[in-house]
């Protein structure tokens, strides 16, 4: 499913115009992004939790040359599916 498909489904199910559905979907995605940027957790009950995860500094290898390199510590977005979503997917 693409973002375009999601917008079409929201427009149809919520009886909205495509423009209104696009704005609603984009606003939701921007809100999740902004919350993660502030380091906050986003919990959508019945779906899952978006959070920021810290990755430690680690050793790696350049795939072209085989040379050992150090990969710096960084933050990365993470998603943990909720119980309901897990049950539906199984």
C-alpha cells in the first residue's frame, strides 16, 4: 500500500474529498514525525507504538574494501506492533 492508496481509502471510508483526505493523512504523519523528533513516544492503541531508539557506537566493515570502520552512535525511529495488530496479522 502506498501513501496514495491510503489517501484514497481514507477519502472513501470517511466520505471526504481527496484533498481533505490528503491533508488529514499528511497531518497525521507530520504529527508522528514531529513527536519523534522531540523524543516523544507515539502510542496508537490497537495499532502500535512509534518510538526513538538509541543505537550504540559499533564496529563495521566497508563492503567494498573489507576495511574495518566505526559506525557512530545515532538515534533511529522504531515501531513496536500492538497486541491487536499482531493478532490480526497472524
